[in-house]
């Protein structure tokens, strides 16, 4: 979750850092959804933008990726909070 303004330029900086980290060999997609006041009340969180990055394949170092995203948001002075890193259900079964 990010709180406060989150612009397209802010997002591009984070995504560029991720592409650099994967050296152009990893693919990911992203969803950004604004949480309304009703949703914030229902989930017990503050209003803001819910941002999810979805990565291809198994993540060898999810903590490093989480830290990379967090450092980029902190550098841009964007208040944020992580709710977890999830792996695809089929990968957890392996």
C-alpha cells in the first residue's frame, strides 16, 4: 500500500529498478487499485493505492525484491506498507 500521491513517474522509477535488477531477463506485470473509504473500513487499512507486482516464475530472493521496492519508495518520500510476498500456488506445492 502506498499513501499519498503516487504518480506514473514514481511508478516508472520503481519498475525501471526492477528491470535493472533482473537484467532485462525477468518479466513482471503490475496492478494498481485505489482503495475507497468503504474498502479501507472493510479491510481495516488506510485509504491509498494497493500496488501488486506479479513476477514470472519462482522468486529466488523475494526479500531482496521487497527491499528494492521499499528503498525506491522511501527514496521518493512515499509512505508505504507491505502486506506480504506471495508465491503462486503451484510453486508452493513443488
